C-alpha cells in the first residue's frame, strides 16, 4: 500500500479548506500534517479539523520554509498578492505545491515564480478548477474530431450578487485588497485558461480588449443615497435598491457566507442581529456605488494564435443568473454548450449523411457524471485535488492536469489583454 501524500496548508482560508477536506474523505491518499497562517484562529480551526500536533502550526509561509521540508507538499491558498512571496521559499525548501490562481499578479511576479519553479524542479499545479468540470473535460477529449480548431467563443455572465460580493464590495475590488485591480485576472483567468487548453501547444500571439466600469460609480448612486445601507441610507432609497446589503446578505444569509460573515467565522451560530451589526461596519455594508471599486464590469478580449486561429471572451455583469458558454469551431464541425446545463452539442461534418453532419448531444447529467461530486466549480474542485494527489503518487494524471508551465500562456494573455484595454492598442504576447 502506498503511503498517503502529506501536505501542509499555507493560508487556511476558504479555498485551502475546500481542497484540504479531500484528506478527510480519502485518508489513504492525502494526510494534512500542518498549517501556516498568521491568523491564530484559523490555525486553530485547521488544527481541530485535521488533528494537527502543536509543533506543526506555523505563523506564516516563511516560518514554515525556515524549518525545511516537513511534508511532501503544500496547499497554497493565500491571497493573490501573496502567492509569489509565499511560494518561492517553499519551492526552495523542496515542497511540491498546489497553488491557487492567479499564480502571479503581474508579469514580473510571473517571471520570478516561473524561474523559482524551474530551478527547484518541484511539481507545481495551478487550481484551474474548471478544467476538471466534467463539461469542459469531456469537450476537451472530443476536440480531435473537429480537426484544427479555428475559432473559440466563450462568455461569462457574472451574476449581480457575485459581482457585488467579490468585486464591488469584496476582496477583489482593487489593489488595496488583492494587489491588483484586474477583473480578468480575478474572475476570467479560468476562461482564458480554458481557451489556452483547447488550443494546447499553439501559442497566443496578440490580443486586444475593451472594457470599463459602467455601473457602480459614485455618480450613478440614487440621489440622496447614503454611504452605508444599514446606517445612513434613507429607507425609501434602500428599500428600492436591489444592491442593498440588507437585501443581498441579510435576506440571503447563506449565499457567499464565507466572504460576508468572515468576521463571524468563529461564532458557532451567528444570529441575524450579529450579522446586521457586522454589516454596519464591514465592507459588505457599503453602498454598492461608493466602495471605490477599481475593477471593470464589462470586458471583451480578442486573441489571435500562432496558427491564425482566433478566440474571444466576453465578461458581462449584472445578470440575475450566472452562466458560462463556449462555442468551438473546427475544420470539420463545432461544439457548443453552457456549463450550467452540463450538456453540450457536437456537430461533425459527414459527407455520407443526408443531413451532411452528425449531431450528438452529450448530457453529463444523464450519464451521472456530475452527480455525487462534492464541492463547487461544476464538479471541478474535488477532482482537482484528486488529480494533484495522483500526480504526486506517480500515477497517471488526468487530461485536465495544469502544471504551472501550462498556465503561463493564459496568465500572459490576461496581463497583455489588460494592457490592451488600458492603452487601446493591439498588444503582442511574448513567450516566457
Ligand atoms: N480556483 C478558484 O476558482 C478560486 C475561487 C476563489 C478564490 N480563489 C483564489 O484563492 C485564493 C485564496 O482565496 P480565499 O478567499 O480562500 O482567501 P482567504 O483570505 O480566505 O485566505 C487566505 C489566508 O492566507 C493567510 N495568509 C496571509 N499571509 C500569509 C502568509 N504569509 N503565510 C501563510 N498564510 C498567509 C490569511 O491569514 C488567510 O487566512 C485567492 O488567490 C483567490 O483568488 C480561487
């Protein structure tokens, strides 16, 4: 029997724990043996969940790295701007790493981390969870039937509540909280990664992009609106505002609870009164128009690849429902679908059929492929950790496995797309 992979959590926040829980269900494959986090309460929470010994609690990534290699791997779920500073010393100490996206927040950081990863020779897998959603994985497997891929169109509709909680009021609203103000990096680096994956081996060469923040600007706030929904906004305005913190969070207290009620996470069963009190002081209680958010709410990106093929991605917000769509065209057919349906249609040209093409609807719900999968991202989260463990155990990783090398083109395209949007120029994408 092979021994389980041992791993230390670095940054015991929401994402790390989503991944680390795999160890509780599969103790024969993964064992969490330590935690590094400056937040003492989060360290203790991880200690309780995973029965960690006192000498395996560390105040931060640097303190862990100083101790040398104490486990096979780390699960690095620190915030965006901490990925490189925490990853480099741990790679140098000899850890393999599951690392959250975006793995770097700008090109200089990307080059620093790629250099460290290459020098260390360690395995670094990036959490591009959507590659593991059965919907995308199945599309990826079927691409050869289309011949050369000539065009890819993807869209992401960010629901108004996700937009508000993460990007207008939340941690990704700007440089002060995330170290960057790129919506494309925070939200759509998955979509750009999927495009790169569908075009695997063909480099993106140039990009253009347009976008901006149209809605949540101070000048668009209703006349007379306050600065805080539960403090100084007149009731007749607050009650008619779909973006009010009361409507968004108190009326839906379980939605995005790990963000909104972060400061109550050590209270066993916080009451609605405690939540209302928190909203009077936390960022989630700010008027949506007056948070100082620096991100864009609409962005379109057009990419050209070295083989002449093209791709586009549209990120649109304000929708009542979230959805992602994809349409891939090749020399001999097309695939199109909506991940939210877990169903796609494939049409392949057939000169011998009276219809001139064969059509197949692939319904992953019907095959049961999405049922029973725990975690989020259309089934991607748990499959990703399982694949990381397989990689470390020397088993054959899946088609979705995303090494840091596989993630370079996507991250570079994001950085250059934002540059294109800001300058109004078409921007070249260098190979790194
Ligand atoms: N793959 C996805 O689809 C997906 C989804 C959401 C978020 N994310 C990414 O996951 C990452 C984590 O997000 P989150 O919401 O879980 O973050 P979080 O804020 O809940 O957790 C981060 C933790 O890191 C700790 N930390 C800070 N400095 C540290 C250091 N030097 N050493 C060790 N720990 C340190 C913090 O105290 C905190 O507990 C972000 O980069 C985010 O963009 C990815």
